[in-house]
């Protein structure tokens, strides 16, 4: 065997090693991406679970105001300035978590179904009379990124009242 043949065999083996390395790297990147998405989904869900769990410890007046604020019959002016402040801060924290989840979704680290559910919740909340005013004021204060605001405001929400009236007619 001459040196030219040995050199050619070495080049072929080197090329095979490069292809195997690239294949291995591709598998590792895919595995890491899945792990990151799973972690994003867990963290997003866990964050909301913590918020819900903390609501158990709210004082009865805050709980009552929360329920009242979510009624289609309540408006911003039905609450005192202190009650509005408490509701504002509580929902601001929740929407800031939601904004973090939006960016996880945007960069493919949060499952689309999780984002769709959270976004639909947010869009349906800001459709309520009390929260329409709350959302208007949040936007004036530039609490959230413009991109997040647009993302929430462009979500189409199933109109439960219209669906209920259609069901009642049948």
C-alpha cells in the first residue's frame, strides 16, 4: 500500500467522522430543545398554579372584589381607589407572568396549546367592563411591551354570552 492510498483512506475516515459528529450534534440539539420546551411548559404552568394557590390566602374582601370585578355588570367606578389598586396590582403580576409566557411561546419554548389557553383567558378578561378600563390604564402606563399588548388584543375570544343565547333559542 502506498502513501497516496493511505492518505485517501484517512480522508474518507475523517469525512465519515465529521458526518457522524454532525449527526450526533443534531440529536443532542433536538434533545435539548425538547427539554427546554418541557421546562418552559412546566415553569409556565407552575407559575400559574402558585398564583392560584396564593389566592386561597387572600383576605375575604379581596376575594369578594375579585369575584365582583369579573362580573359583566361591574364597572371600574363600582370600586374604591384602594380596591382598584389591589385588583390592579394582583392582575398586573399575573399579566407580567403571562407576558413572560408569551415570549417563551414566541421563541418556541412553550407549547402553543398552553399559550392559546392563557392568551384566551387574558383576552376574555380584558373584555369585561372593569378590566377594559384596567387594561386601558395599564397600556397608558407602558407596563407591557407593545408586542405583548398586540398579541393579547388580537386573540379572538369565544363569546360565551352569545353562545348561551343561541343555546337558549334552540
